[in-house]
């Protein structure tokens, strides 16, 4: 009986995560290219009342999305394959962009995860990290009008 409880607990946790995954549309995010992911983040943050701006595709000085609101936030968006972790380079880039854009905060948002070194560097640089699970929760919490699938289909969100 002692061995059954951990397996039941694990099964319940797995089922809850699967339901969250379905509600968030994270698999549609996985199908996006990097620029579509940036556009989707723009949609998400606009739902929260920010005035988001997607930077140009190259020469963005380390920020992909800039949020203006109560605070100015620079975001490095990393849409990777599920098993590709975000490393320290992304932390260094967004940290530098914080000063270039005179922002109050720097974030990295990914549909993947972060390396141990990226987490340590981000902690020491005060860079906020949102990994795959946190992004799923964030999407469900915001419940935007446009799903990830709609953003992929509708090119006007990318502009």
C-alpha cells in the first residue's frame, strides 16, 4: 500500500499538467517560429494592459519585446524545441538590453527550460525567468482572446 500512494500522486500530477497543457495551447506555441512567438507574447501582454512593442528581427540589442506600462520591461523571447534549454547567453543579452532601452526590468520567456548556469546568472543579475510550465500557467491565467493557434494563423498579429 505504501508503494501505491506515490504512483497515484504522480498520476494525478501528470493528469493536472496534461490538462494545463491543453488549456494553455503550449503545443501551438511549440509550432510557432521565433517571430510568431514574439507576436503572441505581444498579444498576451496587451491583454494585461501593457503597451507592447515587438522589436525588429535583427539588431534588437537583446530585447525582442518591450513592454511599456507602470514599469518598462524588456523581454528576450526564446521559442526552442522542447529539449533545448536556454543558456547564459540569453541572460547576458537581456541584461544588456535593460540598460540600452533604459528599462526597469529584464525577463526571458521560453517554451522550454533554462540551464543551471542561466538560472544562477539570472538570479545574480535580477533577470526574471519564465520557463515552459510558468508560461503555461501564465497563458491560462490571462486567458487571452486569441489562442496561440489563432496567432499562428492570423498574420496581422505579427505586425
